[in-house]
């Protein structure tokens, strides 16, 4: 299989810019709650996108909150880098993508935050959607968060 050509995402060098636009998302935070909302990828320049999500977080204890999160995605040769939207931006992780036998593009990376470890996987599916999975473990945090994205038409 040619690992740079994937139906729906074209090649790995184009994934970042193909994210541009609006996406609905459904998130499950195992053992803690769910969140639904809207995420947008807006070009910052030729190499970077601002990711902003807003939605309704519903915890298992019945509490509900409006939630917002922002990142910067920077195009890479084989994938992308994700930065916290801070001044100056701080690297969250670098994702190098490759093709799977199922026809998806995927890549993973780890990030240590104090003593908690984040293992993140991005999967870009043949149907045009994508999924981000964060497995977080450590002395202060222990959860798995899976977010599925569908393009808003």
C-alpha cells in the first residue's frame, strides 16, 4: 500500500490544511462524562491552524459546564505538531502519520506533564472523519478520552 495516498485525506502532507473548517465532535471521557460541541480549524498562516472547540461538558455526577479549548496545529513533513495556545506556544506533541492496512492514516506521541503521561493517537479515517484518543495516567490523572469528529457541511 502506498502510505502517502489515502482516500479522503489525500496524502500526509495535506492533512493539516484539509482540517480547515468546522467539525462537530462527540467526546467520551471514560468514567467521568461526555462532551458534544463544535471545533473549528482556522488558518493562521500557510503552515499553521488555530484549533478552537466549544461545547457542553456533562459529568457523570450530573454537573454540566460550557467548555472551550484552543491549540495551534503546525504542518509537518509527515504529519503535524500540536502546540498549546500560549505565548510563546509550547509543544504538546509531534505526530508523524503513516497508513494502516485498514486505509486510515494514524500517528501517536507521548507528552509528560509534571508526573502525568499523555499518550495521544490521531486516526484519520477513509470516510473523511477523524478520532483523537488521549490515554492519561499518573499520580494526579487517570482517564481515557476519545473524541470523534465529523465535518460540518
